C-alpha cells in the first residue's frame, strides 16, 4: 500500500508522511515477527512501521501492506513502535508480508545499531580491503562480501 | 565379561552350595554395578544441565522457521507431482552420539519405511548414527553423510554448510525434499516427523503465489529455496538435539534406577552369602573343637 521504490531522499519524505498516517491507521497495527537463528527479537508484537533494506531499494512497510516477499541486503531495519524507533543492522535475509498484515523478517544476524563501534568497523574495512586484492579467489570473494556489508554499516553509522 | 559373571552369579543363586569364591565374585560384581551407577548418574546430570539450553535453542529455531512456514502456508505451496523421472531426496537428521534410548533407531526406521515406499529416493545422512544404520540396508541410496553433529546446540553456520553441500549435490533438481527429524513432543516422549522443503519451481507454481507481489526477475524464489533449506535443516537439528538430550536424560535416569535395583539385590545376596560362609566356618570350628574335647 505504501510501497516506496528505492531512493533514500524519497524515503525520507515519505517517512514524515508515514508518521502522519499513524492516526488513521491506529486501529490496525502491523504484527512484527523478527527472528534470528539464535534469538527472537520480536514475536508478533504490534508496531506501526518498519523500514527494510530490500535489494530492490529501501521499503517502508505499514499495516495492510500488499503481501510480498523481499530479499534483504545488508543494511538497517528500523522498527517504529509508536513514537520511538529501534534500529537494527542486519547482514541480509528475507522479509515476508503475509495477507493478515504480519511482517516476518528472517535474518542470519542482527544487532542494535548503537552496539557497533566505528573504530573496529574501520579496522575491519582496512583488513577486508587488503584481502580483496588477494590472489586466492576464495579469499578475495569473501573479502568483497565483507566490504559490501561493512560499507553499508559505515554508511548507517554516519 | 559382565554377561559371563552374571551367568555365574545366577547359577550360584540357584545352586544350594555357596562357597567363598562366589562371595568374591558377588563383591566384584557389586562394585562394578556401583561404578556403572555413578557413570549413568553423572551422564544424567550432564544431560539435565544441557536440557535447558537445548530447549531454548529449539524454541528460537522454531520461531525462526515458523515465519517462513507461514509464507508457504498462505501460498499453499505443494511438492511438484507428475514428474516420475525426477528423484526424491530424504535428509535424515540425527547425531553422532548414542546412549539415548531408541531415538536414532526410530528415526532410521521411519526413513527405511519411506525408502521402501519410494524406490527412487536418495538419502543425505546428518549424523553418524543414522548413517551406519542406513548403510546396512540401503547403502546405495546414501549419497552424502555428515558427522560431528550434535555435540553442542546447532548453529546456523553448521546448517548452512550442510545446505551448501546438498545444493552442490544438485539439491535443487530433486522434485521433492523431505527432512526427517525427531520432534520432542514432551519432555518424556519424542516422535520421528517429516517436513517438506520446496524447491524454486514448486514455490513459483504454488496455487496462491499470485497473492504475493514479487519481482519476477530478481530470482527471489531460488534464493528463498536455498535460505529455507538451511533454515529448515537448522530447525530440524535443533528439534532433534532437544529430543536427543531429553531422551538421554530419561535413558540415563532409567539406567541409574535399574542399577540401584541391582545394587539392592546384590547387597542382600552378598550379605546372605557372607553370613552363610561365616556359619559354615563356625560349624567347622565347633565340630572340630567338640571332637577334640
């Protein structure tokens, strides 16, 4: 329903618009299931909006969103509960919107954004950069994936 | 060794003559049972302490896999049919360690029954126990086997490595993939269960797939299949691990109880025999003394 296709600037403007719609969408909430293999972050709790880093671009999900399946790339999942919001950095995964307005996010790893330290990210980037030019194909490929995640993390931390 | 000495003891109980030698034997046997009881008690305590961790892992893994299950339920995904030439794949999830009752053999039994019904199914064995049991009867069907499973609560890393190997084997080409695992029904019982994993063609041909708005060109269904495979293997491993730990706890509990019963029985037998030996010796001494006097 409020599907936003790509573009952070667009997202920002719709964010404020999304906030204005809270009043009229007060009756029906989005049920969020946010699960990791080793931990359950949200188990069917009611939230107002969730922003997802989908591979097709940033997506904001409100209640009664059309059923869809989105593949997530490394980025920030932002969960709005009323006026407060929680930010999680995910490494990737899948998000599914069910017909009954349930959003299921399956991710391999997710941590609150404020639990990351800028310095260690920077040193990891330096290390990954070194490995990316390795002659061993496997090491280089792994480093490229690392870089992708770390750059997304760096951008999110700024 | 135990068998033989057990048989000897049995004879000594039945026979009227009790000599000093059997007393020694009974003493040795009593000691060995006491040692076994100590070991089984310790194993039970170890299993009990692991149980809570295993239960937690099971609950989170279930929550994790149920999110996906909902998608397949609302899309009404079914395994593809009418493709007789394509093969079935069975993933049997157990672990490497025994001493936990019949949990592994029950799973192999379920797999075996399935294999009898579907002659063109291949097997991937996760864990040494199911591998050795299936190799005995269906050695040509086992395509891939993993060990080193079930020492600790399973992690996503393990399951994704297993899923990766299965995909390298051509996991996507099987028309139907079933995961066999032990489901802990309660803390006292378990049951071998089967759950399906759908490949990308099955996902795309789901009757209610059109309900979902999905980019057709971004290969969502293929990635989804691979991700689901790893997730479902993880959930099966977590369920199996919890079932195994509670089964081991129960098995060790029963073993300790049985050992306790045996210890009681043998202590009585030991004391009686000792008493008999003393009486015999007394009789000897008294008859000797009276014949002298």
